[in-house]
């Protein structure tokens, strides 16, 4: 810290007040957008939901920029006068007493400070490197979750009361039918239902979780030694013949793996009203032990704070480990250099300085693809990428082969600083096993469901208006739960921007033997009949793919998807399998 005299009295307090005012504007608008999800669900306005999701993602950076600009105008010396910031931090911290979202306010402060200060001033005494205010015992104005006691009223009536408590302004199609199906599913799938213990209760979070065309009741069932997380999706029934809108209960998710899939970062963020976000995250972490706090903050739309928490988690991992960062397994990317730390389930991606000739793109275009993915309905098939600037890694933790590759192919993104290498622009994603690597060691029984899901991934990307551009299996990964995801974003585009064509018939032998196309090919033309050789070599895997997904080789299938997207038809994609759905007739 500087030994210069203190900053002029009043200036640090003024800066702290301006930053907190910016946070409060952000949080108020965040909650307004989020609260609107209920009405959007009730009227089935999915287009408005997508727009709200984009607006909420943009909101944080927009208000940070406003706050920084206002500060630069009021206190021009804030960028270089480091005497200010320890005092600003103390003044800001004093204002967080009795705050219900102190962790979010600290993150907002960091975002402003790091845009005002030069990176050399990112010191613990200037920013909230560690959380300064505990969130453990913050009480919401209304309880974060509530307990219900089925031993008194029975399962069906208890869930009816739970559902009525959410006050949806749309009727249930046949609530008695749905409750009967739900009760039978609970008795079949939830442990301990043969005997209700004295502590038998259903604990439910106070707000519905809205995403895309679904709303979710989230809670846990406690019975003796058993504690079972659950989620119950609510969906809109098909509307026909001018009938009024109605909803129904669609499934019971009652296993940690099913909840983990629901809260996957390969899906869009939830909209859920929260007075005390830390309490919601604490409740959810108890249900999903493999999920980190950073992932859960991101899943409920607080992705900026989630990034800070992740960075703290990464620092803690480095403190308690000694393994080296190494080049990630799989075929090296032509656009991205990818490395990992084996002891944590994440990969780090840096855009290379130069691309080979066949990659007709630029670093700016690659970055725009990642932004596109963040805004898009990822439908469980595209992992969210955490984007960072100026990330420092200890040189003594980098494998020499990795360091040599970084300096050879990503030099323009690197600098050195006191025993550390600083990467100017970095993406971090959940690590998956590359599909080509996974299939090398899989037997036929293991490969069959994964090849099936690979085809489903291609379909679901298309149904959400994403054309992957490159379907080679090296660009797909297999998650811990066996789900196939796509992670190579440099060639993606909207499906509706592509022109699918059937291969013209050759006119003569010369055409048929030609090594070059003898017909005109536009820049957006795609020929699905040519996909297969790039997917699998001849053999059982190719045969299996053709058997289950042969229609993907027909341009007609792709054209139908384009027509449905342009007609506004919503894809029927939900984050759970048919096996957990209730037999309601839908």
C-alpha cells in the first residue's frame, strides 16, 4: 500500500456511494426482469422470454459501464490515485451491513474497480479478493423455503397446496389426475415411502424456476434418514380449437443426477425470484454435492458473481494441489489452444494467434461466436464458457510442453509478470471427454447409447436454430453423466442462415470422376449427403449412426427444421428423459 497521505476526506465515501448506487440499480432491474418470467410463462410468450434472457445477460456490463463513466467524470484521479481504493473499500464495506445480497454487491464493486484501475493495482486491499461479509445467516423478508407435512394431509393434498401457493394465473388441465400420478411416482421412486417417519416433510423453495417453456417446483423430501432432492416440471398443454391455455405436471425428477442435468451450465440460465440468493444456492448445493457454488450462482442468472466465485475456487484448488497444467487430451484445435489442470474438472481455452488457411475466420469472429452461445438456448448441448481477461498462472505449475505451445501459438495473448504468465483473454469450460477419445476405449454396448446421443445432440442443436458447422466427433464431448455436448464454437451459425441442398446428379462420366465440384457452390450451401465420411469411418459405429439417424443425411430433414423455426414452432426439448415423465397422456 502507498505511504502517501490519505485521500481527501469525503472522496472515498462518495466513490463507494456511487458504486453501491450502481449495484442497487442493477439489482432492482435484474429482479424486475426476473419477476416478469411468471407472466411470460402464464401467457406462453416464449419469444419474450428469450428477449428477457438476453436483456438480463447484458444488464450487468451496461450498468458497470455507466458507473465507471460516472466515476471517471466525478473523480478523474480514481484511475491512478491508489491512495483512494483501500479507503473506498472500507467505506463500501461499511454500507453492506444488513444487506441481503452482500456477495453480489462485492462482485459489482470488483467489476467497477477493475475497470477503473490498471491491472497492476488488483490487490487484496483494493478489491474483494475474498468475501468480506458472511452470507450464512442472512434472513429473507419471506422464508427462502417452507416445510409441508404430508402425514397430516396426504401427498396429493400437500402438493396441491404447494402448487396453489405459487398463484399461477393459468389453470391446470386436470390437477387431480396429475396429483395422482405424482403421488404414485413419489411412492415408487423416493426411498423410505413404505414408512413415514416423525420428521417426514417436503421442503420447497419459495419461487418457481422458469426457463424456456417450463416452470419447476424445486425442493427436497425428508423422511427419517433419507433426504431426496426433487423437481416437478410444469408445462403448457397443447392448445386446440380456441380452448383456454392450461398447464400440467409433466415429470418427477428425484435423483441427484437428474437435478444436476436440470442445473447444467450447458443450459440457459433460470429465472427465479430471490431475496437472498446465497440462501437459494445453499439449499441447492445440499441437493447436488457435485455442483460448486459458482455453477449454481451462474445457473440462476448471476453469472458475473459466479465467475468471481469460480476464480476463488480455482485459487483454492491451486493452493491445495501440486499437479501441473497440461495440454488437454484430444485432437488439438486449429483455432483454440486448450489446456487443463487434471485435479479439477475444467479446461482453459486460448485463441491462437494464427489460423490455418481452411479456417476462414478471425479472433474477433471467434469471440462473437462465444457471445452468441451465451445468449442462445443451449438446450443442454453447448456448455457455457466463462470469459476472463488478464488471468495470471504460476509459471512453475505449467508443464514445459504446454508453456512451449502457448508461447509458440498464442504469444500475442501472453505476457510475463513476476513468475507468472498472464493470459489476456481466456475461456473456461467444464471438462468433458472428447467423443473420439471416449469411443476408442468403449465396447459395443457402451458405444451404442453414446452414438445415439451424438445424433440427438446434432438434432437438438438444429431444433434450437444452431448449425454446428463441423460435425466431426473430435468437436463433441461426453460428460460425466454420459451426455454428448458440442464445444467447438468457431464455425457455428444460425440454422436459418444456411442453405441445404441435395447433390446434383452427375451429367456424365467426366462429372462423376471429377475431384472438384462441377456445379456451383455458394458460401452458405451445405450438402448433408456428404456428412457421413466426416463422422465415422466404415464400420459398426457408422452403421449404428445411419440406422438411428440416417435422416440427418437428407437435406429434407434440415429444411423442415428451418421451416418450423421460421414459423415460430417451439421445439419439445426438456432437460429430463421420457422415463421420469408422468403418465398424464401428453
